[in-house]
C-alpha cells in the first residue's frame, strides 16, 4: 500500500522550484515539470526506512537514514532531493512517518480483511494530523488557515 504524503510533496516541489529558479528558469517555467511530483512510502516493498519520489514516469527510492539511493533514477534532480531530505526537520519527520506506516502495515497484515477499513481510517487520521502541523517549515498551513479565516468573514 503506497501512501501519498502531500505535505512532503508540496515542500519538495517548493524547494525544487526555489533551487532551480534563476534568470533563465523562472518558477513559472519549471512549475509544469514538477506538477505531478509525488512522495510516498511503501513499507512492504522495502524493509529499510525509505521514501520514493516520482516525477512523471521516473521514480527513485532513497534510504532515509543515510540518504543513499536504493534504486531508480531522476537525473540531475536527485542531488536537490538529497539536499531537501537532509534537512533535520524533514529527515526526522520522514523517519517518523515511515515508522508509523510500517507499524500500521505490520498491524494490518496481522488483522483480517474486515478490519481494513479501520486501518485505512487510522492512516487517514495520521495523514490529516501530519498536514495540520506545519512540520516542513513551508508556511503553507498558516497561510491556508489565514485564508480560511478570511473566507469565513463573508
């Protein structure tokens, strides 16, 4: 079961756009390239703490602990992904999320299929809790909260 982690994908997308922007490559030109960027974790596919990043049809898997590439290829974007993942807050939260999902996956394999809805509900709650806290330092959550408050006034 692959769990998409929106907050990580948004943070990585913002980091890539900021890092690659220069006089020739404006963020608007680069935005189309990372429009379908996804960050996810599959505990059943790899036993080591890891995360996958996919852009289009390309995919790469990195170990969270030492940030070494396990498999896949994204070309020159890999070095920016390693820089992003090496930030202490990002790395710690990736490890925490991997533990959470791997524990849920092992618990999910032990329970019957009737309890799969309960497991899915727990994963949704964990993902929602992740998105409510601005762990990635992007400021997206605070801006979204301010926007929602301003919309309630009308």
